[in-house]
């Protein structure tokens, strides 16, 4: 059932619409994590013992860049939450471009946002194209709950022009706004304005000079085309992490300091360039239940247009000296996957010979299939939870290149079994009794031992 609730504020603040759809539950555990829409620039925050995800919401392009190419198009923000990093609830739309009093109503420019909690209020920071003048402003919308309803402030934050806000609530008691290519300024206690005592810079663009509030924390550091700053504090160190162009596309880099406003010292790469050329990356770093995670994006559901991106997660680790270990993107991701889920073995941990293809190239959200073209091809899916009661049967969603018989080898823990099944040229769900008991957390290996080319969409154990 879909409920639409309209909230209006008396004090000139704009109305924001929140849609709540109880059926909007997504179960993945693998990458990408959200499979019902594009989710770029994922900012993850822990509120009320859950992960709340505030991404920007790419849609197929409806606007063009100055060079005529299809451009980023984002008209609203959704918020998602999860307790286990596998089951995600889409709480619906929290802010739309039409609701922003100072924003251009048809700019489709609702780029990377952030949300922080202070004294029981949730402050959602978002960029939008300004209706009057040029460029981007950064707005604030306030709510009593992490999923809204959010009420937009009537004006953007004064003194701030730019994109990609991130707010650091530092242990010195201050809140710091980072934005654009690494600029940082202290916020007032009201979280909606810059503090009066911020330093000021004179910045030169061409032959014009501008006074800018705050400091450029990336001054002198590798920061070509830097954007998307994400700052956090851990073990007495401040970390300023940010995408920038090392060669041709963005990497995630980072710098450390003993002070929120720097000076920062460059330390290296958190994630290298995406191998497929996806130009942007954008991220957040969060500790949830004792484990650090990197949330980032990739264009997995849009292989031919890298401005339609999807959020992914990996575990992140620190070295004893506080530096960060480089993170490699995976398909397996971090969420617990139960054997009773539709186990998407195409999100493999290791692959040997098999190949991964999209199921439907007219609708990439249908996901992938694993193609076993020759005997011996296999994939390994790590950390599959078979639970305490051994499943009695296994179901394969499978097809082949002809009517045939295939022998599929499954191994997990002590069990190593070969299952013979009929394969048809159309997708079919084939159910087979499990000849051996498998329980507990196991790495599952699936391989073709005999038969012609087969494709598997998913496997589930009942
Ligand atoms: O999503 C639009 C822009 O692309 C973000 O604001 C940047 O950080 C980049 O990810």
C-alpha cells in the first residue's frame, strides 16, 4: 500500500513530500546493493542502530551537458535503511527538486547529499542548481526522523557555492561543512549557517578574484578535479577522503590531519579507478557494529552510460598507524546471504572459466547469469549461510543451449555432490533433492562437470 504524506511548514519553509511504501524491501547482500533504482554518491550513516543510506538518485538522462552529451539527471532523493546490509527498506522520496524553494525546479541537479543527527534533529544537506544566478547552492532540510518527513529551509546556506556537502561532527564539539573540491567551514550551532569566525580566502579564477569562506583543505595535495569530500574522525585523526582524477578517471584518495580544518597530509588511494572506465566514484566510510565499511558507486546496471550509477559496499581496514588499506571492488559485497535466498552466483567471489552476462540487455536491472560454456567451468560464492537445519532440496533457475542433461557439481564444507538435471532452452526452475546435509556458513562452489553450455540465473536451497 502506498501512502503519500504532505507536510507544510508555517515559517516559509517549503513542503516536502514523503512517500512510504511498505512493500519496498530489497534483499541482496551482494553488489550492487539496491536493485530497484540507480543509487549514486552513497552516504551511509548509523542512526537508531541501523544503517541509513542517503544516495543521489540517477535517472536515465533527460538533460544535456554544454557539449551536447547526455548528463547527470537527478530530480529527487530516496532514503534506504538496513539492519544487516542485506535487507534494505526503501523509505521513498524525501526531497524533490520541486520542493526546494530556492532551487531551479527543472535542473535535475540534486547531486551528492549527506545527513547528520544533532540533538534529536536530522539535517539533510543537498546540492541543487540555484533558481536565481548560476551554479549550485547547498540546502538543508530538517526532520525528526532519519527517514523524514524533511522540511526544506527557505534559503541555501549563505556563503557556500558548490556541490557534494559532507558534515563532520567533530569531537571538539563543532560541526564542519566540507563541500566541492575540499573546502571546509565551521557551521553555527543551528547547523544551517556558516559560523562568523571562519577564515576567509581570496581565490583567483582567470583574472577575477573572489573571497571565499573557510579553507581549501586539499591545497597542495593531489586533487585534480577533486569533488565529493567525505570527512570523518577515528582514533584521534581526522580523515579527508575524496575522489579525484589520477590519470583519466576518478580514484578515491585520502589525507589525514590532527585538525578538522587541516592542514591535511596526503596518504594515498582507498580505491583505484574503475576498470570499465566509469568516470566517477563517490563514497562514504562508516563503522557499523564494529566493522568499517566503504560505500561507493559503480555503473553496474548501466554499462553504456556511466552517469547511471549504483551503490556498492566493501569492508575497509586500517593499519596500526591509522592509514587505510586499499579496497578492491567485489561482486560478492559484504551482506550475509542465506542459502534460502535466491543465491546470485554471478556475484561470485572467485571464477574459473565461467563467464558472467546480463540476463536482458534491454533491462539491466534484471541482473546477471553465469554461463558455463565448457566442462570444468566453475564459480565460488563465499560465505553462504545454510543455517542449522540442512536444506532438503535445491532449486536451479537454469537454461541451456539445447534440450540436454547436465551434471552440476556442488561443493560446500564436507559435501561434494553431483546433481544430474534436464536442461531446456527456456528458463526453467529445476528442483532436486539434496543427497547430502549441508549446514552452517560455507563457501559454495558450483561447476559444470558434464553437458553442453548451460546458464544459471540463481540457486536456492529449501
Ligand atoms: O552525482 C553527481 C556527481 O557525480 C557527484 O556530486 C559527484 O561527486 C560525482 O559522483
